[in-house]
């Protein structure tokens, strides 16, 4: 599985942990930045990750910022991107199962490192359920 990952300064440390975690699981991960804790603009990284998923170069994306709202709002501007803000493992699973989310957005200031890893694992391991949810997902894009 190919994963695009990015973060602003508030999510940098969680991004680094996620890259290590995913590497140990044998995932192919590309880091779209930021590359330090210096102040950075979240749209720069959210657009890069969303574009990479949107064009099919990557299967899924992971974005981090303080609240996860900024990166989610930005990523969702891209056609066929369904970026979900998640703060529990159950929500990350439901985002995949019911909404066919293709980018998980994690609020690094509000979840623990352990929960972050658990959410990423659940997100990547959960399949879209389809069925009644498919027609709903088809109605999302304008």
C-alpha cells in the first residue's frame, strides 16, 4: 500500500512517528513535509497529499495538524477526496467503512501518540462497506 503523508509544524512529531510506524509495517510512505517544527502553512502540505491521492499515485493519505480541521478543509477542496477528521479508533474505522474516506486527518494536539497509531492502523485496515453507503458517497462530489 502506498501512503502519502504530511503535516504542519504542530503535527510534525506525530508525522515522524507515523512514518516509522508505517515503515515497520512494510508500507510505502512518501513524506510531503513539513520537515521541522518551524512554523509552516498547513495548506501547502494538505494540497500536496490530497493531489497525490487524487491523481492515483497513492492509495491513501494521512495529514496532521493541531486540530486537523485546517488540513481536512484544505484536502476536501480536491475532487474525489474524502478527508475525515478522526479522534478515536472507532471514528477512523467508520470513516473508511461508511464514508470511503481516503485521507485521515489527525489532531495532534488532542490525541495521544498511541491513539494516533491505532487510528492509522484501523483506517488502513478497514474496507469500504459499499451497499447503501455507496450511493451516499456518490452524492458527495459536486
